[in-house]
């Protein structure tokens, strides 16, 4: 099952570009990252609830040479990471970088578009209004999970998927926003597919007799999810440095997913080629090249490279 800790990692990947996607409360996924855009990532540790494993008492003893060496290495890495973080925080282009991040995805929560009803949003979206497309996607997603277009109460949070047709509409309008240049669409795809995978995984747990059928469905969704993450690289080559965590996650994802079925490289590659061809065709229909283009100043490029170094250091 794709957990929220997994999604947190994906959020890190596009956090510099996705500050406007709302899910279940008043904050976007990127808001759960400390100092978003400054490279500070809060590690997430999942602990199994009601674990039956006995806790073994820790007995203290003399420090071994290997322990001292390990501690020294960790301290050295931490110093290196802190130095990179300091370079990011004090870089002359730090404010320019922040503004660049904001230009990629503006906040929509409590905005004008939040107040529009679905018919009004549809009318706006049909004029190629990307913000209206995003809000349509967002509201359909809410309905898919909560049966309401309004912002849900956090106490009503439920990961179960209630309306697949609404989820399909959410995905459609997310794609339309992406085709018109919305960078955060790739995170949107990952999130909607993860919701569907989570639902099927729960069904798998509840109906083991359907294991084979459900496992195939889950694997197909996992292929789609990974393909959209990979698409981000081909669509946004200028942002490769800040997509490094995404590349690592794709590799990890291919090593094993919720389906429990083996990853078939040829099958996946065909899915990806088809996806890219569809993307290229749909962008061409709009008179646009398949790739997004960004105006990157030398300072922004330097900070992106530092973000990549920081992520590698923190690994």
C-alpha cells in the first residue's frame, strides 16, 4: 500500500513547484515539509501500531572503534549538509528562487476560484483558465473521497474511494491543467493513482479470494503512477536537479510495490512510450511543444544544483 509517508517523499520532489495543490485540509502536501524551498526535509518514520515484538533492553558497554568511526562519519556528513544548507539560505538569489517557486504554482485555497460553483468553474475552464481547471480537479477529488465539493472537515478524513467517476473527472482536469503548463499536475497524477491503489489494496486485504485479479489491477495502476513521475523528467528537463528524489523514488517503486507482482520492464516501457506519445499529441493539438520551458537565471540554476547536493547529502 502506498502510505502517506510515501506521498510525503513524492511531495518533497515537487515541493518547489507544487505549493497550490489542496487535499484534505487548509494546507498543501508541500506545507508539511519544514522550510519548503529551502531544502530542509523532515524525515518520516513509520512505526507499526500494536506491535507484538518484545522490546529488547539495551545494555551499555564500552564504545567500539567501529562505533566511534561511524559516529565520526555521521558528524562529517552532517557538517557537510549543514554547510550546503547554509549556502542555500544565504545565497544572493534566495529570494529570486522563492519567487520562481511561487511562479510555478499559485495557491488556490480560499481564492476566487474556491468560491465558484462547478458550472461556473467549468465555464472558466473551457476558456483555458488553468486555475479553474485546477480547482475543478481539486473539487472532483474531494467528491471522490468525501461526497462533497466543499473543503472537508479533517475529522471526516477517510482514505476510502467513494466515487470512481469523480476521481476520473479529477484526473481529467488535472491533465488539462498540466497540458496547459501547470507543473503541479504531475504530483496530482501521483496522488490520484495512489488513492486508487490504496482502495484496491484494502479490498485485497478484505477479499483474499480476489488476490490475483486485484494484484494485476494494482500493478497496472503502479505502472501508470511511475510513468507519470517519469514523464516529469522528459517534460521538464530544465528542472532535473530538483527532480533527483523523484528518480530515486521511481527506482525504489520499480523494485517492489503494493501488488506483490514482479516488475516487467518491457511492459512498463510500452506503457510509458504510449503515455509520452499521448502527451506529445495533446500538447501539439494546443500548438505547444511537449516540453515546458522556464526562464532560469544563473542564480536559480545554482540554487537548484545546491538543492540536488543537499538531497544527495541527506541520503
